C-alpha cells in the first residue's frame, strides 16, 4: 500500500447517527458482497484493516471505528458488551443482517459478544489475537502504564512505541498514523477500556456461538500468549486454529496478504459447506 492510500482512509469515512446525538464512523467498500464486518482492537481505528482491503474485493467490507475510537462518538459504556450493543444497533440502522465477522484483539472480543447476540445472522467468525479473559491484572506493568497516561498523549511517547511494536516489519507511515490516532484518544477512554477488561469474561458468550470459528494468533504475542490461546481453545473446542510462528499481536499488519488468504480460505470453506448441505 502507498502512503496516499492511507491518507485517503479518513476521507472515505461515512457516518451513521445513533440516539442521543452519537455517531459511528465507518468505511464501506461497496463490494458486491457478502458483507464482512471488521472490528479493530483497543486504541486502534478502522484503519487497522486497511491493508487487508485489497484481498477481499469480492466482499462488501464494513469497517467501523468502535465507540470512543477514531472519529466515532463515545458510547454509554466502555465494556466489550457496550461496544457489541452499539455495533448491533449500527448494523440494524445499516440494514445489514447476514454477515461474516472478523475481529482483532478487543475487536475479537466484541465480535464474540456480537455473534452471541446475533446468532444465525452470523455466517462465520474469524478472530485474530483473541482472548476470552482480557484482564491484564492490577499489578502488571501494562496496567500501570495505561493508568499513568495523561492528556495530551504524545504519539512519540515511549509507551505508544512499545504498544505498537511488532514482531515483523510493518510500514512506518501506517504505524505513524495508528500511533497518532491512539494519542488522540483521551486518557479517560484508555483507562475506561482497561477497567472494562477487568470485568470481562466471555466464556458464556462463546458457548452460545454455534457458527464456524477460526482463531489466528502470533506465537510472539506479548499481550495474549499461550495461556490466553489455551483458554480460547477451551471456549471454542471445535474451532479451526493456527498460531503463526514469529508473529506478534498484529499478524494482519505483519503479513496482510498471508493472513487475508487464511481468512478468505476459511470463509470460502464455510460457503462451500453450506452450498453442499
């Protein structure tokens, strides 16, 4: 991708108005379908999936900024369940029903909650760097670092450098824009999402999902490592799973073509199974 492509991302955003004067910003690729909803991670924006777009041209991609992230309004809460409720309402306003679903990190957690809500409306679910128990613990250095954030947050701060570190080379211009968007997010939202993680356990929601699930992880993920992967497998014992050697928390940035191919093959298998049933 060229830097010009990334610069165009914000210009392409559309908006849906929600009650109480709130709005959700989103990208709609306008592809021929089926619909693929993409949900980004903590402190990211819809731009997180910009490098995947060229590999899903046969889909209609709908990629929102989650509440309080990017240029979407803050919702009524900062728990994963709150994000799922907002996106559920957003899909209703968009007139979208049957969807494929892709989530990364916090977006994967939101996708689990959304899939539990929407049931048969979800055709299949792909999760990147997911967990069902996201609490980092009150004494962890990451928790302390996030709670220490104060406005204004500098995009060049050491914390954001570490937060956006990747195990494989990633385009510098892309990462710079991601860091800037993260720095623009008020510290209170960082704190609120973190506290929401401490109250989040998705085992029950996962148990309600009866559609095919694909879990992608990086072997070098510093946030959700082996213990998280094991708990995810326990929550989805029949899921297709793959751990990418040498990849970190953002494998879709580190290898967008390869990760896209894995996801596209999974969705194609789901569609093939349906057509033969």
